[in-house]
C-alpha cells in the first residue's frame, strides 16, 4: 500500500507553543514538506525574526538563524551573498516585514536578492498581545484600536505585496491563504514555486499567506477561517500578483 501521509523529516516531532487555530503551524509544515520534497534539507537556511514564530528553529530540523525584529532580509542578504549555494529563506510576520522591517524589505526586493520570503499576514502583532499591524483591516478591533481601525486616524491596510510587485528586482509574488484544505494545497504550491525560483537563480520571490490568529481576532478557529474567506480576501485578494 502506498504511504500517502507522513511526518516531514524537516519538522521535529514536538508540540509547538502556538495557540489553537493559529496558522504558523500549518506554514511550518508546508515549508518542511517543501524542503524534503526538493531535497534541500542540508542546504536550506531559515531566517526567522521576532514574532510569534521567534522559536521556529525549535520546530524545523534544518539550519536556522535568528534576526532582530525587522532585520530578517538584511541578515538573509548577508547569508546568501556569503553562501550563494545555500537556499536561504525568511519567515516574517506583518509587523516584521511591513512595519519595523519595511526598509529592509523594500531594498532587498529592489536589489533583486535571490531569496525566498514567506510572509505570514495575520493582520495583527500576535507575539506582543494583539496590537494593530500595518495590515490590520479597517474596522478591525485590536488592543490598540479598541473601536476598530479608522482610516482617518490609523491610515489604510498596507498592501505591501502589491507595492513590492512594482519593483524590477522582484520576480514572483503570490498571495495565498489557509481557509480551506484546497487553499492550503495552493499555498503549498506557491511556497514550492518560491523555493524553486531561488534554486533556479530567478531572484526575489515572496509568498504572502493570509493566516488566522483566533486568539487576538477574538474568534473561534472556524470563525477565523470564515473571516479570512469572507472579509480579509476582499482587502487582500488571493492569487498571483507577479
Ligand atoms: C526592536 C524591537 N521592537 C519591538 C519589538 C516588540 N515586538 C516583538 S514581536 C512584535 C510584532 C510581531 O508581529 P508580527 O511580525 O506580525 O508577527 P506575529 O507575532 O503576528 O506572528 C513586536 C512589535 C521587538 N522585539 N524588537
Ligand atoms: Mg502578525
């Protein structure tokens, strides 16, 4: 009988610290499966900065480096330039990639660094207690927008993937989600493409994942997935951006 489901070698067989219904665990698994399937476990280096996934190195069974908050793409640039034969990816939240790290993100993308970026957009600062992120939706309640985000005071949700797609150095940008098994399969395909691009020296590739945060959205796991499908994708449409 064919084995159809198994534990990826690149994922340690331990419980994570993530809340019930959090998307980080799914993303970790899809990356681990991809690394196994591409046979790059001995070559891959993850850069996971501060955020809920700050200890991702505990969960992946391949080389990882920590980065200060917002500095993942600067650290990844250095690693890739010194070790071009390694496959280097960053794993960044919306606070990390689109707030404190906007500068690093834009310039690494514009330089066309041959890197893979996995961007976990959960529309919130998860690790620090659910504050507003650049990608928080209008009307969304967070710890720092208790009455909901208002455009006139807080500005608009930042569509950083669409902005990055304008840059000549950027080769591939796709937005995916986890709200159904079918979407998880699509997310896996996009992640794999972003790694393949680096293997083929294509240049900067980014996959944005709309990922649930039931704890700080104040919703159940199921409500969170429905909210992504019905509300979040209206602001952040799924599909290939570049
Ligand atoms: C220089 C610096 N400033 C602020 C912080 C506090 N801090 C830690 S994580 C974080 C936001 C994390 O949000 P995000 O990147 O979206 O990741 P998530 O936890 O939502 O997965 C902040 C502001 C920090 N660790 N370092
Ligand atoms: Mg976040």
